[in-house]
């Protein structure tokens, strides 16, 4: 009986333990998934951003691209989910919408500068970029060299930006400092306002101004308002930091494994210090010379599956779109072909249309000679270098790159060695000997810069045409409906 009683008590305890274990299991199983788990379950990462050249935009084929987009896409792929970008027109809204549960956004990535005030609102990932706030001014105005020179003047900034925050901090020491916070504009529009004389001064990020500067020759840098400041992704504050920790770890890896460096080279490697004279000459030629050849360039580029902006940039670098151009070395025409190259291509290099067609065919032939394993855009940059210095010298630089431990299939590595072809200790062992190796480096840099400027100029034109068409449609609708009676409310 005693043994039976003990067995009974043991069975009850065991049953009770199993019941508790089951309950605990059910509690764990019913626990709400964290943000990272929710993102993976939904298969989508939702990001707030702003459309623009330093963040994300559509390329000629209509697909999204851009520095910020490339980094976000790499993170989404790391998580195994799709990427959804939600455009926020007004920077001032980003932090409000990020904090809204109804919005459903997981993070904000719009070239956001890390500031003390913003740190109180959001959590920032490790930085992936650094910028300086710069004061720009319109040529003809007195150049400002310090904050004191801005007192009593009109200064334009984007509403809700780190620039506005910086000016508010400075206003304690400079009581006469005044500025206008403008909503629903981006950096390009702000630079344009200064270029057109609507504002004498504005504050913009250094990377944004470097990208835009060539389009607006009437602007120049006055002084740096800040030292370099970090740029990072922003996450809402809260107890659940699962997705934030995943992003933090991703960013640490991206900064060390070459992901950030590769994207920076791809989207900002073309930016060069175009001086005022160069910017003015480019802007003038874009207005006065390019329209004459644009249709032909678009047609030829389409025929050879090239971006017409690249073809236009190449011809500007060669001749400034002057069909009668001639160099001291004897190359001539719009695309500055040598006599021998023109003969091989079967074109008259002094005929502008034939020159454009010959130049396009030549750059495609050079690109096709480059090993197929080399990815774009490196293939194109190397083809451009060969257009300038010759394919043989390009190959010499690639061989030299490999011998020195670099990657001969990366333009960033090859361009470091190209200038060495001008030094005897390096060129004496090459197949094709001496070359002015620094020239193709600058050459490719310039063409990339011109291509970016022309691409954005086209986007501005398209936007203005769309706005004009929309205005015309509205006027036509009003005309069809007739004048409104006094006190009447229009229906929409």
C-alpha cells in the first residue's frame, strides 16, 4: 500500500510538471514576434527616403538606383526580403512618419546627418558616410567667409534639415542671423534658387553640392559651416531593437568588406572639382551647342545600345561639341578621331554625324575587347580610358596592377597604376612602353561627371515639361467648365 501510494503521488507530480511545461511552451509559442521576425515573415523591408542623386532615383531603364538604394538593397538581401521605398517629399516629415505606427516604416535612409537633437528622437546605425554643411553663394554677391557675414542676409535651408538645426544653435551667438526654412524642396532646387538669384545664400551638404555644381555655374562655396559630420540610417526608439541590431551589424560589415567603398566609388567617384569657368562653359555649351547634336546622339546611342548622356559626355570631353575642333596631335572632329581610326571605321571624321556614329562604334568595339568577366560599369570606364590612351596601354596598366597585388578587373585599382606608365621604372617592363598615364584617369573622371550632370539636366527638363503639361490641362479644364459663380466651390 505504501509503495502504491508513493507511485500515485509521483504520477501526480509528473503530470503536474508536464502540464506546467506544456503551459510554458504555449506561452513561449504565443509570444509576439519581434520586428526582425515580422520583417522576415512579411518578406518586405519598408524604408522612408527622399528621391534625389545622393539617395535613390530611376535610371534610364526606369529601375531604381543610387548610393542609398544600393546600400539598402544589400541589407534587404542580407535579410532575405524585398525592399520597398516610400518617398517623403518633405524632410521635416521623415522623423514624424518614422515614429508613426500607422506608417509601418522600419527605418529612414535619406542622407540623414547625425545631430544631438536627432539622437534624442531616433537610434542611428554606425555611420557610412561623412559630409560637411557648406554655405554657398551666388557669384556677384560678396563672398561670405564666416557666420558673421551672414547676419542680416537671406539664407535658404531645407525645412527640418540639420542645416536649420545648426543655424538655430548659432543664432544664440549671432542674434542677427536670419534664414528661411523651405518645405518640399531638395538640395538641387535649393542650389537652383541661389543660381537664379532668388536667394543670395543657402546651406547644403557637401556631397549634394559636389554632384549638382556643374549645372549651376553662378554658385560657389563660401565656407564650411561645420566640420565633417556622420551620416547614418535612423530607426524609431523602442524596447524592440531586433531589426536595429541586424542593421548595425550589417553596417559594420559593409564598412569593412568593401560594400560601402564600392558604392561610394560607383555613385560619387565621378565627382570632380569643376571650377567656375569650367561650370560656366559647360552650362553655356549645354544650352547653345548640345541641342544641335542631341537628336543624332540619341539615335546613334540607341543603335549601339549606349546611354546617350554617356555619348554626349564623351564628345564634350573631346571637343566641347565643336565639329571643327582640332588638337595639337592631329585628332579632329566632334569625337576627335585620329586619321587612322576614322579610316578603319570608314567615316569622315569632319562630318559631325559620321563622327558621332564612328565614335559610338569605336567605344563599343573597345568595350567588347575587354574581358567579359569584368562587370559594368568598370568595363565602360576602362573602354573610355582606352579611347584616350589606347587599348595597349590600358592592358599594360592591368598587367602592372596584377603584378602589384591589385585587381586588374576593377577600375579603381587600374586607375591607381595608370599614372605609373609615365615612370621609367614601371613602363620599361611593359609591352607598349611610356604613356601619359595620368591623362586617362582625369579623362574618365570628367566624362563620368559630365554624364551625371547631363542625366540630371534631362530629369529637370522632364519634370518641368510634366509640370507645364499639368498646368495646361488644369487651365483647359477650367476653361471648359466656364467661370465660377461668386461663392461657388469647385468640385475635385
